[in-house]
């Protein structure tokens, strides 16, 4: 099969790495890819993965690329092209493509749609309200005592959520989103949720419109600094499995969320073929969905795909064809840890073009894979090109071993001002 992957981040490098291992993959292009994706080769024939210099949101150019290369399957990584309707466009022109269509991708592209859907179909979530008027929003925040999660309605690169603990903080968050428009058009409306207390976990489920196969647990680390301090980011690291749910408890949580979700999709004519990623808070009153995402998490993809034993091409084909009920997910017993190395200043403004040293030394360590997230090639050297630069991932028979290996690899890598959290997986090991 010839495969085209859309995207340029760490999630996409992990997808490319796993797809390249399949004996079914005979050619693989990435649009636009990064300095890591073009370093992969196909297990089937030894040919290199090819980067195509087309942005993942340039839908006309992507369609032209598909017409040129005639891929048998296109795999969409990021959220923006899904929201723009790339799946609908490719399907209209006869191309097989994996990912939810525009209607189904509303679970991520509109937090208002998602919150209303949960209310309609009895999916456990937080007390919430939707607002475009700042005064009404302020009154709702005051009714919650200022303990709120204030969320921009649209896509904001994982940063459009502000957590507040007082009325003054809540008012400032509303001003930032609704008045100052820090997140642009994504902040024309807000969803305000009560601030839930508990342990947050990431759930993933591969879907084909009628069947949802639940992944093991993972835990993301959204805040920029150790101890869950600092600003929200796209994710500074993750690990899997997370020890906060037994297999039986995970299955129960999955049923409480996925069964009403699937029933709601059927009732509303939503054909979701792709990856559903609910962020879930485990509260004393049971699981509560914080939000839905409509694609693989980043950096969760990096730890999931280093544990997945299935052929990813076969799984994605089954998701497209509606035959997931014939598939069984197979997972390594290893634990996997991903530590994100980020640019100085991230998640605020940051420089680009900083040379990266030590990648070969890190990659040579056993049980380590360095996934590129924001990198480019400049005069033959790998340089930084975005806020999250690398997803340094390691696996081992124990979580402690995987964590130690990941940080040993991080310590081999250097670029000016490099920052990373030093407490990834600490909660699971009783240190956070």
C-alpha cells in the first residue's frame, strides 16, 4: 500500500515510524513532515520516507498531491485539517482517508458542540455553561466561586484552557479570551466548567462508526513546569500505562463514556471513523469527561505506538472499512515514557533555527526512540522549528526503568535554552 500522512509534529513522526514497520507499506509520503520523518525507512523494501513540502492545512495542494501520488490510504494527524474538512474533500474525490469527517470532528473543533452533546446523551461531565456575553459569563463564574475551567470554543493548539481558583482570576480569564481575543476567533464563545478535583487521565479509542476499541491508560502533563505549575501547553510529556485504573475499572469507565457516546452518534447521524480521545477526570463521584479530542493525542501517540503490537496499517484500514469488530488490540507489557524537549520561552514566544546536538547519542541508547516534533533541516543540520521540539521516548519492563531511560536520553541532547519537565510519571511512582 502507498500511504500519505498529513502533519509535521511528534504525533506524525510516531505514526510514520509505526506505519513504516508494516509489511503492507510500500511507499510513504509525509506532508509536510519534519527532520525526523524523512529519516525513516520502510521495512517492506528499505525505501526512505519522503517529505512533501505542503502544509497540512493547504487542502487544495494536498488534493493535488494525492492526485499525483495516488495513495491507497491517507492518514490525518492534526486537528486543524480535520476541522477544515480534509476527509470530506478526499472522499469526494475518491481517495481513502483515515480520520473523522468535518461533522464528526466537531467533538474537538467546538467545545460548545461537545458539551451540549454530552448533556443530550447523559455522558458524565462537569457542570458547565456556554457564553459569548462576558457579563453573563462572569455571573456564571461567580456562581462557581471562581473555581472554573474557562475554555475557548474553537481550536487553540491545546492552549485555550485557563484554570482559575478565584473570582478575580476567572474574570481575568474571561477578559483574555472574550475581550482581548488572545486565541482569536477560537475565543468568540467560551465553555465554563466547574473545576473538578481528582486524577486526570487520557483515554483513547479507535472507532469505525459503530465499534470503539479502548486503549490502555496514559497520563499527559499539560502544564509547562514541574509540579503542574505554569501555563498550559500542548503537552510536556506522558507515560503509559497509568496505574490509577485497573483493567476492570478502565473497562467500566470506557462503558460509562463510550456506550452513550456511540449511541448519541447513531442518533444524530454522526459517522465517526478515527480516534476519539477523551480527557477524563477521575473524581470521587466517578469519571467525568473534561473534553473530547478527535485525533491521536500528542505526546500520547508516542507512548501508545511504542507499546502497540498490532500492525497499524491493518488497524486504520479496519477503522475506515467499518470492520473493527474483527480486530483485537495487542499491547506490550512494557511501560513507555515520553519527555518533551521544548524551545526556550514555550508556550510563549520562542526562537527558531537553534542547532540541536546529541541526537545520535540519544538514539543509540537501548529502548529509546527520539521522535521529532518541531524540527527542520538547515544546511544539513537539524534545527528547532517550533515550540515542542522533540518527544524523547523510552520503554522498559518497569515504569521506573522507562523513565530513567527517557531522562538519560534527554541528557544527551542539547540546544540553546532547551527546557523540559523533570517530573514526568512522578505521580505514578508516588513522587508527585
